[in-house]
């Protein structure tokens, strides 16, 4: 008899975290994390603040290693089966494959066009035709093209807060990353701007694998296919969102979801 | 309706307190006023005395000779009819012959005749070299200290040393420049001097540590070290003021550390850095001691590009002409110059004081002030333009 498996053996998961221990100096922030994220899914990371959501997210594109003392104690992270901590890995190539959107929208004080083209310019693309195409594609992906196509050369700071955050999304997807990491991208936005970004997430998942940190559990329910619950640096439960919210397997998850912590 | 003081607890009983408050405010006001007054007095005095030298009542309203001639000795000749004529060396000879026995008196006042083109050009060149060198070195080390170096004891020590550099008397910088740039800095040459400290043969030429001699380059480098502390400190502050998010974002987009700094940090810090260089310009233009031993002469009858070179034969090749032109152009950096502050010092302290010397003095000081003010204005305008482009 053949046992069917979820994941075909020839296709490794998009992101695979194995036995990860991560520390800031002496302080262990993540402990024994094991997590597999499949292609084209939106995965929400939830948990009380300080539990290590951002840390885990920033491990996936190695943004944490900038900080003095921050290091991986144990374990590995693979993107499409490739170890991202191989000493030969170029951070530039890795980060073109794994894009990131931050909590605070932070467009550069440049034009809209130059903001979106930034990543490509860094990668050495200078052909204006290629850049213009990429900018259009990225702005469409961020549902900004129709609003902004006539004002691409205006200063990015002339945009509203929600538009600025969508501009940051456009900037991140302009290099066509396979993975898009988002750290509480809506926490500084008003409800309407938040709604627009949530709508966007479903579309983004058609081209990208999205991992989103959120402190808003309704948002996790609305936007994600899978949810991972972290507590005190440990991954408590990881399951399809509906299942995790309706029928949590761990007592800790249930307590957190009910708010009786 | 009004309460008596005993009923209303808010009514002041201590009249002394309000008196003291008023006295305090007034004494601060007076001290500030005093400073404003003195500054105004200085500026008005210079303007009052300098304007007649620099400006004229008829078109073109500017004394062009004063701005376009080199300094020279002034001859003041008076004849027995009571006429007084001011002229230069050559004019004096002709005039004396003409007047013959009618000549009553001839006064010669060194450096006070002609104009001040030499010092203006010299100061402009010194400022140009020193500010370029200081910006390059200063911004580079500020980037290193605030973006690359690991924060810690060593970096703090370096910062402290740089701050201390700002307190070093400028004459010490002059001596340092003399030792380092005039007498020791390396040059490429085929025929090193005998006093060269070290000669490294390179095949095509020799690298000789014999110094650059007294020249714009030596003086400019020396001045650069005078203004470096200001520029480094200000650049570091401006870099720190750029939001951390810009660095993170650009690195998350794949930028290397240097790419992030170059495209997402430095452009936004530049307006502030330029502002600090305004201070640097004024300082570099105004210093006398650092250039006294390194670049400036009390008197020079040539502009830096008017170097003496052997006359070329009529049929000399274009190459020979070209070579001489290049040598003349290089004179901008390799020749010694006159400089405004040193010229003013010479006029004020090294020649007997009289109305003619004073006239040259005030004219020079006014030109000097206007020059520094317009340089500052330029960098302020540049800063405004950059600010508008890169505001956040
Ligand atoms: N730069 C840092 N240096 C030291 N400790 C940190 C740093 N960033 C986060 N931490 C610690 O790591 C733990 C996880 O933080 P974080 O990942 O930011 O949590 P979350 O995003 O879930 O709120 C916290 O206890 C926090 O104090
Ligand atoms: Mg966080």
C-alpha cells in the first residue's frame, strides 16, 4: 500500500526551518523551531508580543545577522531546499529571492518610480525600458498602478499612509521575490487602508509565498491559509488557519485564542 | 470684587521676586544686545571704510582695478603746486622725470598699491583644495565611524581624538603642515632632492619623500586638517539623523552595506554635511597661521598660472606648447600664492601705518567678508536645492 504524503518528495517546501535556535548574545529568542511553508500560501505568524515572531521572520532573509551578537545556535533554514547559511551564499541574491515589508512604511525620499526601481538598480539593472516595465508590473501587483500611473515622478511622500505602505510592497515585489516577508504591515494604518492591503494579500499569494506577522487575529483568519502560533520563542502549533482557530490541538493555543492567558 | 491679599492665596506677597525676575530678563537682554551692537559696529566700520575703496560713484560702480590687479608698491608723489598723485613703480619714474625740480616729496608704501587679485585667487584656491580634501576625508571617516566600525572603546577614543583636534592652536597646524606636506610628502620625480627622506624607485620614476614645497596643495591639505574635526563631527550627526529604516530597507532589497549607504543614506545626509562645510569654508578662508609656512607669501607679483617658463622657439612643436600649458595649469596647485588673511595681516602689521596702507586694508577686509559671505550663500543655495529633492 502506498501512503500519500502532503508534499511531493521531488519538490522541497518553499521555506523549511529545521531545529532552529536563535540567540541575541546570551539571550535565546527562538528555540527548536521546525516549520515548513508550502508554495503560494499565506502563512500568518501570531503570538503575544516578544514571543519571537519578528525574529523568526528576519531569520528567513538573514536580516538579523547585522546585529552584533545575534547568531544561530543550532539548526538550519532552507529556501527551496537550499541552505541559506552556506558560506558561499550572497546576501544580495538571497534577498532578491526573499523580499521584506516592514511595519513602518518607509519609502525613500525619492520619486515613486525611483522607489520601486530601487531593488533593480541595486542589482545592476539600468535599462530604462526594463525598469519602466518592472515598475509598472510591481505597481500593478500592489494595486497602485491605476492610482499612480500619471504621477510616477512625484515624491513618494506625497502619498497617503496606506499608499506608502503599498508602495513599499511594490518596491519589495519589483525584484520578483519568491517569498515575501511582512512584519505587521498594517499596524500603523487605518481600517480602510488595512482592508486594501488584506485584499492585496490574496493576489500576492498567486505569485509569491507570503509569511505575515500579525497581532490581529481576525486579520490572520481573513488573510492566511496557514497559521503558526509562537509562544516564548517556541512554535506551539502550526496548522491550516481554519483548523487552528476552530479546533486548536494545544491547550496553550486555545488559551491564547480565547484570551484567557 | 477684588480680594484682599490675605484672602486670595495667589496674590504675590513677595514683591522682590518679581523685581528679580525683571532684572534677570533685562540683564540677559542687555548682554545679547551688547553682542549685537559690537558685531554691527564692526561690520558698519568695515563697510564704511572699505566701501570707498571697493565702490565708485560712477559706472561701473566697482573699483575694477582693485579687483583685477596684483598688489604692488604705491608711490605717492606731491609737487610744489600742491598736487598729489598716486601711481605705481613705472608711473613714478616717468612722473619724476617730468616734474624735475618741481618734485616736492615722494612716499612709497609697500603692498598698498594696485589691487588684490593675487590674494583673492590664492584664497579661492586654498578654500577649494582644503574643502574638497576635508569633505572627502571627513565624510569617508564619518561613514566608517558611524556605519562600519563596531561601536566600542576604540571608536570612542577615535572620536575623542578628533574632537581634540579641533582644540589644537592653528599655528601648530601650520608647523605640522610644514613638516608633513612641505618637507616630507611624497612626490613622483626623476631627480629627487638631496634632502629627500626616502626614495623608492618605481621603474618609470622615483617616489621621493621630499615634500611638496610651499604651495597651494601643501596649504590646502594643512587647512583641510584644521577643518576636518568640524566636518567629521557634523557628518556623523547628519548620518545618524537618517532613519535607520532606510538602511534596513535597502539591505532587505539586496543592497550591500556600501550600496545602502551610497544610495539610501548619503544622499539624504548630504544637505546637512554641506551646511557644516559652510563653516569649514569660512574657517579655511580665514585662517592665517596654517598657511604662513605652507602656502602663502607676503608678496608675489605673479598669479599661480603665470609661471616663469623658458620661452619657446617660434617653431616649437605643439607638444612643447601643450606641455607648457599643462605646467602653467598645474601651477594652480604647485605654486605658492598670496592669501587674503595673510595680506591683511601684512598690511596691518608689517608696514608703517598710514592712510594709504589703511585704505588697502579696509578694501581687502571688505572684499574678504563679501567673498566668504558669497561662498556661504552658494552652499546654502545648494543645500536648499538638495533638501527639496531629498526631504523626508
Ligand atoms: N535586537 C535585539 N537585541 C536583543 N534582543 C532582542 C532584539 N530584538 C528582539 N529581541 C528580543 O527577542 C525576543 C523576541 O523579539 P521579537 O522577535 O521582536 O518579538 P515579536 O516580534 O514577537 O514581538 C524579545 O524578548 C526581545 O526582547
Ligand atoms: Mg515584532
